[in-house]
C-alpha cells in the first residue's frame, strides 16, 4: 500500500497495489460538490491552481471532467510549481479574473507560496483545498493566512471525535504517555496498518502474496471506526473507497476540524 493516493496506481487495477483510502481526485470532487450543493452556488466562477507535474495534470483532468457534471468549466487556471518560492504573478492574475472560488491542488512548498502571496495581495476568493492543503504543516508555516480555507481529507485527524481515533489516541498514549498530538501522516500509517492487519488475519496460516491479495479482495465495508470511510476492495477495484470529509482550519491548535461526515462524490464516474 503506497503512501501516494494517486488514482493512476490502481486504475487500471494492478494486482499487488491497493490504496488505503479515497484518492487525490476524489478530494477534488468533494470541493466541487460542496460549492454546488452545500453553498448552493449559482453559475460560480471556479479557478484551479496546481503544479505542472503529473499530480497536477491528473487533478486538472479529473476536476475538469467533474465540473461538466454541473455544466461548468474553469473560469481560470494557474500553475504554481512545487519549487516556486513566490506566487505574486499568479495571485495578481487570479485577482484580475476574480473567481468566486479557487480549488487549490498543490504540494507543500507551492501551497506556502500561494498562501503567503494571497494574504499579501488580499485575494478575496474563497479557497478550497485538496489532500495536501489539509496537511497540518501548512498551518504551522502560514498561520492565519489559512484561517478561512476549507480543505478535504479522506483520513481523519488526531483530534477527531470518532471511535477509531479514540482507540488510536488510547494506544499511542499508552506507549508514549507524553504525546499531545500526532499529525495526519501518523493517522495514515495507522489506517494502512489496520487494513494490513485485517488482511493478514483473513489470509490465515496459508500466508503468501497471492492469499494476501485474495484476502484484501474480500473486504466489504470494513469499518475503521471513522479513521477513514469504510474500506471495500474487489478483483476489479483496489481503491478502498471514494469517501472524504470537508474540514475547516483551526489555526490556534494547528489542525483541522470536520464540518461534514464522510461523503461519496455526488456523481459516479
């Protein structure tokens, strides 16, 4: 199970690769759904910011196709690459196009450049973020520049009020009593371990690569206690699911607070 949540790793299905949660593309779909269904936007101008790498190109394609479900298209797009230390020109161009909403699909360095430049130049558009926007490190570095951002994650956070996260905190503090907070990467590792442990259990004593794959493919709505959405695999599907939550930023505690339950995309592929 790779750390990456790229759809391309499991589409088409590769026998020995499984994703532990929804994909990057699925997080982008919830951004669009939330704008259209929760905010009830009417003919909104939606812009996308992404890097000029495969991660960004895949996100651009997935979001463009999903917008068509609502008879929409991008009002603007902007490239902020992972190595860019300043995003002044991109922010000024975005301000000129004046989108109602910006969907931000980038990785850490590019995100920091975006938020710092957006704050400096008073970007007013509402910002939604995909998987890497909902990384606690962004809040730590950019502070209140992120205070109004909404971001999506398929994996929960240390402070979430769910049975699975309560168990995670209990076991973690049992062995490391001084622990106050663990970042989402820790939660992702925990989720992956939960799935692996259940797969090993189902494979039984006759354990080998083939029986482990077959065991994973028996998962049907396996509950993680809210650490993620339910996990299902089959011979034709090696992605755990498509469910995500929308989160708001808690600047003071440098974390994210859920404002929805786990949701499937409004439209299926």
